[in-house]
């Protein structure tokens, strides 16, 4: 996938707020610059809160530059003003470091590898409503955080593929090993098996222990409906969990090490039938056609409605620090904007 294939569009004004856009195949990403860097960032956010939220509700994501310092305190403030209640990262599927109470590094993953587009925690019943990314340090090259409109992704997929996923859902399977992927202790943030079992029971997750190894399986919908716009969107991580989406050498190494049921993670149709290579290719291609990925500059913020838009990460060179905070929305407040 190209690092950045986006079309800039003319600047417009929304309620006195200058907005420029980049577009690609149904994804329209608004980009806002704060009027001056010597303003009070909190006051600026409050003054423009409703229009910034409307932009996210309309387009699924929003980039903001010049709105404050590139630090964890500012990220927490933005998330509180524009998003809502801060969330902790639970039922983890990727490693990340906690840098403040509810501020994390984005996924700790090798710099030379791409993280495919995905909706955060869509394999779970407890996903965040909004994500806030802050470029504390931009990479020397690459390292963009692409976004894709989940409505556009759905429109790009063949109707027969969508119909099958809509009928069957996605079965996510995981085996938690020490030293390969995440351990169950890291994923569930506990040392107690009873805590894991209680979480699984409350979340509709099947589980079994094999010594100290935990296996889980859960079926989740492949599509969902946004609580405000009522748009139906593509919302799952079938392609991201699937062992066939990894680099070929990694896939071969894992299949040589583990029986299929003991792979760190994998995905099937909800009835347990395999997801073929052709299906994975269709999904990856739909994300590629709809993703926009402007370069980061230090201090830039990206707000993402986790249902309306997916996100990913491009490979990069040099030091890169992108922080993330996740929030739960009071959707009654958002409905008042529409």
C-alpha cells in the first residue's frame, strides 16, 4: 500500500473554523489548524468543541494541528473535552506501554512492519467509542496513521462477501503463550485465573486451560450500526487476526511451531469455516483503496470515531512516539449535534 495517496481539496469554513480536506475513494479526512500557537489550548477546544465533533460525526475522523503542546497532559485534556470518559486498555491483542493513567503508546511493533487498518477492539464487546492519537515525535520518514471510512470500506467489498460475513460473523481464536504473542496475564492485566474466567463469562468468550496456556474463542458480528448516524459499517478484525495476513515467513514459522488451535491468534467465519486467501485479499484491497495517510508533524492530533473509521500504521524510519487515549461517549450529547 502506498505511504500516502491522497487528494487535497479546497479549504472551506465551518462555523468560522477553517477546514481543509484530503480524500480518497469515499474517505474524506478534515484537517483543522488552530488559528495561533499562543492561544489557550483548552479554551480553543471548548470554543470549537461542537463543530469539531460535528466534523468527526460526519467524516469519522479529524486531524488537528497547532492546538497545543505534544504532551500526555494535553492529550488527556483533548480526550476529555472532545471525547468523554477515559478508558483503560483491556482484553489486549497487541503490546503497548502505559505512560499515564489512561495514556498509552500506540502499538509497540517493529518499525519496518505495517499494522493493517482496523477498528480498535472490534473483536471484543467492549470497544472504545473514540481514539485520540498525538504525535509526540514524528518519524524521520513514514510512520503515518492511515484512516479509512468504514462506510466506504463496506461499499468497496463484494456484496456476496459482505452477506456471508453478515450472516456468520467472525470467530476469533487465541492461544496465550509465554514468549510468543501476549501472555494471558498481559492481555487481561491480571495474575488471577479467576479474573480471566469472570471476564470471559461476562463477555461471551469460551475458554479452556492447558497447563498455564489459555485458549479462547469468541464469535462477534462483522458489521455494526453507528449509535448516532445509524450507518451500517464494516467493523471487525478478521483480516488482522488471520494468520494468513502475516508476512509469509512469519506465517510459516508459526505453523511450524504450533498446531492450528494453538496459534497465538487466528480468525474464521463464525461457523468455524476457513476464511480463504481470496477473501483476505478482497478485504485488504478495500482498505487500501479507501485509506488516506497524511504525514505526521510533531504536536498533530488525530481523533477517530472507532466505528465510523479504521486506523493503522505505516512502516517508518527513525524515532517515533505516537501516544493514544481512548474514551467512552455520552451519545445523547452527540445526538444533539446531528
